[in-house]
């Protein structure tokens, strides 16, 4: 059976809309003119949140942000008939929660659109960022994670022992900082040292940072700093500040995770750098966490300094680009040096497991 209605397709690499024809063959085949843009196995097609009167589809278990937008009811019915797992997965759950929360959230967003006129964007971002619903953060976090891997040509490292060590370390640091939200830390394989906290509790440690770190305390300081950004909703604030009114209005109309918007949002999140004030806040959080665990924050500063000097990678994409390092920051971290009184954060065996998480 085949369907020939013209529909909109976004390949997920940019925000260009392609007019395509979808054929239901042995898979969902997406064609533009004579060319095939994508071939989606039926079992992997998922229904995504969308505005009323339109169905939006994506692909499960893939790093692609490709989206298909269909208004034709015949085609929607055909897709429903062929694809057995349309509503499966966390995205569908997030989507249902989204619908429930949208009314209350719209009021916040509408109020903030007014606040925008009265007070300006930074003030509004401060007010709105902590109140963005978890479901929205989840969607944006997922999209950003995919885009991050695309931009850095990175794959997720999946050694089970290493992952267990990372989970435990991040939980220990988060608990010490009083951060209770659900976190999903991952190591990705890269040639550039960086770490990133994205909405929805996504925490990424780049493997090159693991290589550069000489001790668990050095690495822990950087992760604690990222958790500080997470605790302060800095990534969401940064997104609202740089996307401005369009993003807020998108939220009011409930289609903020739209196909074009989500790619822009994801790119904004992974390329913009934090303000001086946000950096100070995240450093203070890291200093607090390390001190509470009876470990000096000084190694954290040492790692930052080492990355700055004698590097063999472009600084533009590194930790220092997203989190500008100033003399003030280093002096502040060094000023909180204390003798280590707490137990080591990782055993030698766990440290080795974490450092070799990408080996397999
Ligand atoms: Zn930072």
C-alpha cells in the first residue's frame, strides 16, 4: 500500500522544511522528488507532542532529530495501522504530562510575555526558568543531547562498570549539594575536554576531560560545577535569554518543541557560553559540594588551568568556551583550599573503570 499526500519533513540537521511524499512500503519511505530522504522502520516510528490538528512523528532509538509533520487524516490512519509502537517510550509519557500542565504553564508564559515588555528579558528568564515543566525540559534535553552528539561527532560510552561508577559519583555530588532532581549522566567519546548540563537532568562528561583529569577530585570538581548549573536552571535561563520572545510565545501556544524550534533551541544550548554571574554561582556550588564531602576544591581549579595551558585541541569547543575562566574564578577556588578530611570520592579500581568507560 502507498500514500502520496504531500507532507512536511525536517531532516533534523537544520530548520529547513522539505515537502515530501511518504510511502508505506516495507518501511515508511520519505521521498523528496526522486530522492529518498529517510527510511523509517515501522517499529521505530513514534508519535511526538504537536499542535492541534497535526501529527508529528520521530524515530526512536536514534540520534536524529528528524521530524515528519502530517495533517492528512488518511495518512495519519495509515501510519497508525502500520506502526505498532507509536505511543511507546518516555516521549509519549512526557507528551501526556505536557498536555496536563500546559494550561497552568500558559498562564506563566503569558504573564512573562507581559513582564518582558515591562522588565526585559534577563529578569523574565530568571523568573520563568525554574518553572518550565519537567516534560518540556525533557523534550529540550533529549533534542539537545542528540544535537550535542552530532556537533561533536560523539558516541555514548557504555561500559557498564564505568557507568555504574559515574552514576554513584554524580549521585554523591548531587546529594552533597542538595540537588534532588533525577539526573542522567553519560560519558561521550570526544577529542575535546568539556562537560555539560542540559535541561531534563542530562549531564554529559566528555571522554577527553576524563583523560585530562589526574584525580577523582579534579573531575568531581568539574562535575559539581555542572551540577551547579543544573541546580540553578542556568541552561534553561540561557535558552530563554537567547531565544527571547519567540520561544516564550511558542510556549504560550503549546508548540515550543516544534520541528524547527527544537533544533534552534538545541543548538543555542550547546553553543552559547555562560555569564560571569552564572559561572560564579556554579563555582560556589562546586566549592560547597567538595567542602561538604571533606575534599578540597583546589584540584578543580588545577584541572581548569591545565586545560587552558598546553592544549592540543581547539579551545573554542572546550570547557573554557562554555565556562569562561577568569583569574577571579581561579583565585576564588584556590582561596577555599582545605586539607582533605573526607574519604576519597572513588576507589582506585572505580577510578580506573571510569577512565576506561570508552575502551569497549
Ligand atoms: Zn560553568
